[in-house]
């Protein structure tokens, strides 16, 4: 009985060690996995070594991770899954904290939702920029029309005065 319990304990410890090696995230300072890198195992509330807010690519080795734009998992947080991310897009130069969530597939739906939200935010920003540009164009067109109509009014008024001056003496 003791031997079985001891064997189970050793197996659990070895499995935990293998599990920890398979679950890490490597953040690189430059895109395409270049430059200085920072290895994270577990949870880091504030990335140091000069890499806070400077990560431009990352490799996730196993499991799902939550990466956030502020320290202590505050700000905008995204769930990333296993894979290579040569360009971080919304997270470029913004990752400040990261933590391991687990290997459960339920995080995959959360990951999709986070990236979906990020895409939605980008589309919204694009729409707002486009709307602002259109408003500016319309405002300029109104000003041009106003200036043109004001010039037309001035011309008409000048013609009226000239006509009055010319013909008022004959009455």
C-alpha cells in the first residue's frame, strides 16, 4: 500500500514537472521572434527585464494564457492559446502581465471571444476615423458653398447699387 502511494506521488511529481515545461510563454521584443526574449512559467504580475510594454511577438508552448495591458492583470486582457504569434497586432508593445489559465478547451471559446472583441474594437475605430473624415469633408464643402453664396450675394448687392446709382438720378 505504501509502495503504491509512493509510486503515485512520484508519478504526480514527474507529471507536474513535465506539465510545467510544456506550459510556458516566450515573449520577444521584436516581431518575427527576434530580439531579447522573456520566458514566463506560471504567473507574472509585472513583466520586468525591460520587456514590459515592449513585446512584439510570442510563442505559447501549451495551455491557454491570459495576457494583459496593465500590471496585476488589469486593463485589456486577452486569452491566447498554443501557437506562434509573429505579430501581436492589438497587443504589440502592450503586454505587462501574464498568467497561465490551464489546458482546458473551455478557454478556447474565451480566446476566440477576446480576439473577436479586439477585431470589433479595431473596426469601430476605423469606422469612427472614416466618419470623422467624412464630416470634415462635408464641413469644408459647406464652408466653400457658404463662401460662394456670400460672394454671390456681394456681387448681386453691388449690381443693385450700381443699377440704383445709374438710374435713380433719372427719376
